[in-house]
């Protein structure tokens, strides 16, 4: 594969036919999809990943209503006009035949068409009944990092302030919870301090458990551009598979699944031993921690690292000691800027928060943080996991903008802001995703409102929780834009939701960048924006006083008040500014403020006093210092044994989005890699007498299913990779629901399985 130069990229034609994309096997950025010239272009944001590319949707006005007919990248946004294949095909999802156009109610076991009136009456009646008979904690909301900020905010307020339960969680628990846990344990506040622009300045990229080339393609392009301009820049990838990302790396550490904590500790060991640590920076800006205590010393830390020799890490991880030394020297080299990037290979682990800590340690001990090109930078999965859910506080233990349920002062602040009597907010943190579905199983939770997520496919150990959702004893409401999905099929009521540019609202992506999605077209049939549906539910439950909003802009006004004075302050981000801007980065505490590229940095971040004596202040923690944590290698929850001798790894491919309700409705994408196949190493296949294309039965302690096997020498021997996009072949019947004790994020990446031949 030759390096795609920026010049070549710029000369790529705007793709004008679906045929160009069908069978598109390689990573490739595009400028858009313009089959016909529109009447007007509407500025908005890509529906898919946490890269948050700016797009324009081309709209044609017709007597029957406006239609989206074209899409192109926004050249003034960070993506500089580029989109990946998914983004370039976005408009096709709007008119897909699988769009849900009217409400459905389960009658005599079958979902049948119903009016909005009937559906909402039923939902409200069942919620009222559960709340009055079993208390507010018998109902719950399960949301999404893909819902708009205003939607999530209203759901959060309705459930916490109105109904009186903290049972508000969502799919970011399956995704970013460990990163959020990493940032809060190390810096006191969630969210990265760096920005995309750092990619243009870094000399070393340490990419851990992230397949950026397929999952964040436009940011990946930016790394390749940097590498082209600065050929001395190094890319290090730690991933058991030789992914499309690893294929471009200068150094690929193909670690044994779950054994990368040792590698990160050994890198620190080498950095310290070779005098590459920045002791002055550490003296001024760091403390050392172990367990939950932050009273350890630099000497304690050095003693802790002694055990993590490169040889020990090599034995743990199956990588070469000299490669680990090289990685450490590259990262630690004086005068070179270093950036770490990571995603689900790190977060979806029972040691997810610890891994986050170890990655952040490398930036802290080298002092490579808060400078252009030097930062730990967690890549966010979903387009609004940061803005809507993490910042907006829609996880079970959170309240909006960095506040915690468990903190009485934070509750009092929110009670005041929400006009509630003191003591109204429940002091008990709610149930987080896996616990929530277990409570549904046990009957503790009776009614569940699911919005913009498809847990019937995406939860680990899915059979167990699918049963709970389908049970006649539980009442499941699902708001989705498509039907059937693997969750709507289990629901008692399905509500048709407007999709993407059929409504207006804010998304916040990986770099604290908030951007407005403008409405371009009307939703089909009777579909309605989630915001409207939630406001109606609130009215029907008697909480209209708490929700005096006519539209998303009204909600935003309140959000600007609620974030004011917090570490997230973006109160200068008026609707008008968002409309004009091509993305704004917070903190942004006043109308005229330009926004903040690098958080915690004096002169950039308005929350650092301009006269602070040091160039950086980690104000998220009371002592203004970050924590370097000592975290030992621990084995994953399940390991290969004689009964289940292989390790199952699950994840994504470029062309598909999660449960493929959207990408699976685009014919050219559907034609590409939607079928889940078991990718296996040739040596394992030989041992099991398997040939490419054989049907195999793959089983874990939780379930089993038949799949086609495909030889792939890029995987590690002893492991199987299966993507989780295919609704017809649920890989989550096999995955484990064990989770990280701090973040409660499940270990999707590691489960023990066996593979048996069924047929040739
Ligand atoms: N095309 C596409 N892009 C997407 C998405 C999508 O569905 N499709 N979803 C978005 C979302 S929500 C998310 S969260 C991101 C996810 O983005 P990524 O995390 O990049 O994607 P994954 O494929 O889930 O997993 C990343 C890698 O983790 C590796 N891994 C597995 N076990 C280990 C281990 O023990 N150690 C290490 N170091 N690595 C390991 C896997 O081999 C895999 O290559 O993608 C976002 N972008
Ligand atoms: N095995 C395995 N499982 C995983 C993962 C993994 O790596 N491996 N990754 C996990 C991660 S990181 C994530 S983020 C989750 C994602 O898992 P999900 O969130 O369950 O997957 P999506 O397909 O994104 O679901 C979004 C749903 O919302 C619907 N929708 C789209 N737009 C709207 C809207 O505007 N309103 C409403 N109401 N509905 C809408 C879509 O049709 C779709 O059904 O999966 C998790 N599950
Ligand atoms: S990289 Fe992500 S945000 Fe950008 S076009 Fe692709 S899916 Fe959309
Ligand atoms: Mo995710």
C-alpha cells in the first residue's frame, strides 16, 4: 500500500456514484457524494463517529417537501472537507425502506401500528403505575452518545429532577466510561486536554487498542499527513491484531490480549531508567498514587517500576523486549513531542481505568503534556458521547457538567439551578448499564425507556439481557428511527424517531468541540424528534413545569446556565455563535472568547489565572496536580483454558456502524463486510482442521453460534476476531458481561471460546 499524499487526496474526485464505493476495501477519504446539485446547502455534522466531521447536506425543495440529495465535507471544519465512506453515504439512510414511520404497540404478542396518542398514553400509564407502586427507582432511562445534547439533557432532567431516580445511564458506559474514569482519577475532571491540532505537531504517536484507520479515518488521515511532512515521526501501535492501522506503524507491538499493562509499565521503567523522565515537571505538577491513595512518592513509583523490566513485559505480552525499549525511547526522547491515542482495546477491559492511568502516566513522567503535539488524547467513539452524556452528566453516578450524585454540594447546586426543593435529588447513584439490565432481569426495574441505542444487539452476554427485555413482566419502550432492530423486536412500545438532519441540536466530539446540527428536512411519516417525545412524556407524567421548553434552542439556553462556573464552562457558546462557527472548543466562558485548544494551559485556557506562575495548572484537582498511578498487570477476567482454548476479540470494520441499522440500509455498504465471520489465524485453523469458508460453531460459557470462518494471518495465534455489526449473527451472545470495577465498562475485547467445525 503506498502512502496517500495530501496532494493525491485533494485530487480525488467527488464520488458521484454508489458503484465507486461498492466493494471499497481500503481506507480512503472522500470529499462527498453529490449526485445532483441541490437548491441549498445546510451546515451540519456527520451522524457517525466521535471524529465529528463537518458536513454540508444538499437539499432540494420539491412540492412534496425538501429532500436531502447531496453531501459534502465542510472545508472550513477540522476535517478540511474530507469524509470517510460512511459519512459520504449518509444521506441514503434518510429514505431507507427500514425507516419507522409510525408508533407500534405490542398487542397479543405482536407489534401493531398505533397512534401517537395511544402509544404515549400507554407509556405514561405504565411509568406512573410503576412509580406509584414501586417507587421512582423502578423505572430507568438508557440513552446514547448519539442523541443530541438537548435530548439527553431533557431526559436527564425528567428522570432525576422530575421522577426522582438516578437510573439514567447509556451506551457510553460500554464505550467511554473507562476513559472518563482515567481522566477523573488522573486530572480530577473528565475530557481530554489536547486537541486535533496536536496531531499536526506530534513526533511520536502511541496508539493503544485503537484501529483508527477504520474507526476514526479522518483523524487517521491527519496522522498520515503529519508523517508525510515529517518522515521522522514515529507511529507505535499496541494491538493484538495487525490492523489497517498497525500496518502503517513503524513499530507494532502485537501483545497477548489483556497483557498490555506490563508493556506500558515497562515503557515507564525504561524512560525512568534512561533519565528521560522530567523530574522538575513531576515535582511541580504531579503526585503519586496507588489504590485510591495519592500520598505516594517519586521513590515509591520508581520502586514500583523496578519489577516491570522490558524482559518481564515481554514474557507477559509476547512482544519482544527490544521493541518495548524502542517504544519507550521514541516516546521519551527529549525534544520530541509525543501524543498517545487510545480507544476500545483499552476501555473495554476489566482493567480499563488502570490502562488509562498507565497511558496518562507516560505523558506526565516525560512532562509531554500541554504543548502542541504532546498530550494524552482519548478518541471518543460516538459523535456525542462527550458533549451529551459525559459532559451533560447522563451516567448513573453523574449530574450535569462535572457534578456527582454522591456529592451533597453538587446536588444542592443542581437543585437550585433546576428550581427544586432542597433534598429533592436522590443521593443514591443509579444503576449503570450492566447492573441496570440485571435489575430488569430481577424485576427491580419494571419500566425502561431506551433511546437511540440498540442494547438487544450491543450489550455483552446479550442472550441474558434480551430475555429480560422480552419478559412480559417488564415494560420496554424503544425510540428508534428504524424497525425492526434487535431491540425494537423485544419492545412493548416502539416510538418512531426523527433522524440526524431531520431535527436540530448540538454534538460534542473528542476534542471538546461543540457543533450545531441544523435541521435540513422533515422526518418521514409520523416520526418525531426525541426532544418532542420526551417533552410529551414529561407533560404526561406531570412534570411540565420542569420542562418549559418549546424547542432545542430553549433547552440550550438552560444548558448555558447550568455549565456556567464549572470546569466545563461554555456559557459564551450561544446558539448564534454555534450557527456561524464550524465548531467551538470549550472552555469558552464568555461571548467574545475564541474557545480553548489546550486545556489547563496558561494563556490558552481561561480557567487558568493569567498570572499563574507556571505554564500549566491541573485545576481539576484541589491541589492543582495530576496523579501518576501505580497499576499492576492483572489478567483479564476470562483466560483461555483447555475447555475454551481461544480468545475472542470483537470490534469494528470501516464500512459499518455498530448494529448496522443505518449503514446496513445503504446498499453499497451493506454489500461490504456486513456478514460477521470468524477471523482466525492460519495456524489455529490448521490445528483444528479448518479451511477458509467452513462453517464453525463458536461457543463461550454464555452462548454459541454458527459462523463462516475466514483465514486472517493478521490476528494473533490463539485468538478469533469477529465484528459486532451483523444483526443476523449476534456475536454478543458470546461476549462476557464482567466489567471494570471503577468504570463498570464491560470486557467486550476478551472472552474465552472454543471453535468446532460444523460443515465445509
Ligand atoms: N467504522 C466504524 N467506526 C466507528 C464505529 C463503528 O461502529 N464503525 N464506532 C465508533 C465507536 S462508538 C467507537 S467506541 C470507536 C471504537 O474504535 P476502536 O476502539 O478503534 O475499534 P474496535 O474495533 O472496537 O477496537 C480497537 C482495537 O482494540 C484491539 N484490542 C483487542 N484486545 C486488545 C488488548 O488486549 N490490548 C490492546 N492494546 N488492544 C486490543 C482490537 O484488536 C481492535 O483492533 O469507533 C468509532 N468509529
Ligand atoms: N461485541 C461488542 N459489542 C459492543 C462493542 C464492541 O466493541 N464489541 N462496542 C460497544 C460500544 S463502544 C458501543 S458505543 C455500543 C454501540 O451500540 P448501540 O448504541 O446499541 O448501537 P447503534 O447501532 O449505534 O444504536 C443506535 C440506535 O439508535 C437508532 N437511531 C439512530 N438515530 C436515532 C435518533 O436520532 N433517535 C433515536 N431514538 N434513535 C436513533 C439506530 O437506528 C440504532 O438502532 O456497542 C457496544 N457493544
Ligand atoms: S471519520 Fe467519522 S465523523 Fe468523519 S465522516 Fe467518517 S464516520 Fe463521519
Ligand atoms: Mo463506542
